């Protein structure tokens, strides 16, 4: 049941992406704020609809139809599922019904999805700086942005799925990996918070993936109407600079995933919920890119907000047993995440960059 639901989800995402590529974006063009806003609204709506689905039908993801299956899923994915603060076995002894237990599970799953979605979306906005730097650094035409981001996101979906399910398998076998994730995220949060603004971004042509491709493949000297491959008059095959840009964005996403995926594991160890929230967030970021690219500098405290968020999820991973004992639930995590995001946005609006520098 798990794999069937995952397959249906991937087919759905691929269908919407292909519709966008083949019909909406079949002609290379500069994406307007209006078009970006429409597609952002579409993907946010899809994410909210999926949240509603999990709230009232989340048991279908793992085919939960009995107490035994619910216990099996909880133990397999270290969900620490509780009913009104009681462990599941104790709650069963107290005479709870299967329907009420499933309803509690659905509520917990939907909150975990929403928390993971918000974490990934917030961390992804920080990655927006990197994508914008790469696209401008390589001199990509604005009308080619959409095509580059499409193939970048498609590759990211495949890489994220591999990372998430591999990470989940490792956590099931070696639970102490959560502590490693926690230390790493807390360290990255502190490091990011105190890191000074770089005056000049590094040259994207110096990145290892660019040097590797330039060394092992024949690179055409210029962009060719949004194409990734090109043959000269002798029939020799070249890769174009546009393919190098896509590969570089993929490489940067792999680096970025080392922060974002462990962060969502602080919310839930269910790889399906982690994957669903991850995909909705990164696809939504692609749509929001064209709206946020010009305004991202206005949110001068967003980087500090991301740093605090990383520190929070790192501490949560390190102290998850203690937090479970005192009743710190998924809802409380959601409140903290929302508070961090809202505060970083409000402070950025109240104290713009010039005032912050002064």
C-alpha cells in the first residue's frame, strides 16, 4: 500500500510538471509576476489540499486498518504515537476505539506534513540566493530561467527521494543517527547566525562540477536557444553551457539537502511524510522564484530566521526523548516554526536593510 500510494503521488506530480512544461511553458519566455503568482497559488493550494487529505484520510498512506498495523507503522518509523498523552498500548488497554486512534494518527500526520512543509519552504528560500547567483553568474537569459529550473527540480525530486528513503532506512537501523543530525543542524544554525555577509559571491565557473564537466565533455562556446546539446557542422556532439548550469543547480541542491532533509526528520521519521512535504516545498519554490528573486534582499533578517530554525530542529533532535516525556507534540513544533518565520519577516519589514546596517 505504501509503495502504491507513493507511485500515485509521483505520477501526479510528474503530470502537473509536464503539463506546465509542454503546454504552459512550451515557448521560452520571461515569466511574469502574474504567471508566477498563479502557479505559486496552485502549488500552495495542492499542498493545503494534501494537508486536508492527510487530516481525514492519512491512514490510507500506510493502509492502517487495525491496531496491529498502527503499532507496526509507529514502531517502524519511530513515530512515538500517543493518544491523549498515553502510549498506544496503554491507550488500547484503556478501551479506546480504532476509529478514535486512527483520527489521532491522521491529525498527527497532517500536522507533521505541514510543519515539514514550512521548514523546507523556509530553508529553500535561503537556497534562492544560490540559484539566483548561479543564473546571473552564468549569464543565463531570463527567458531560459523556467526551463533550467524545471529540469533542476526534476532532478531534485529523484535525488531527494533517494536521500530521504536511505536516511529513513539508516535511522531505523541506527537510531543514534538522529543525534548526529541534531549536532550538525545546531552547529550549522549557530554558524549561519554569526556568519557575516559575503561582499562578493564566488565565481560559479570555479565550482567542482563545472570543472569536471568542462574537462570530460566538449562544451559549446555559447547558449543555443535553450538547448542542452548541440552538433557542429562536422557532426561532433557538444554540451551547451545551459546543461552545465542545470548540473550546477543539481549539485548545489545536493549540498543544500544535507541541511533540509535532516531538519524535517526532526518533525517525523516517516519517510513518506518527509518526501511529500519536501516535494511540495521545492516545487512551490520554483514557482515563487520569479516573485521572490527581486524582493529577497528586502527580507534582511530571513537568514537569521533560518539559522534559528536550524538551531531549533537540531536541539529538538538532540532532546527528542525528553521532549516526548514532557508532552512537547507536533502542534507545539508547528507553533515554534510559525513564530520563527513570522518574526523574521516582521522584523525585516519593520527594520529594512539600511536601518539594520546602521
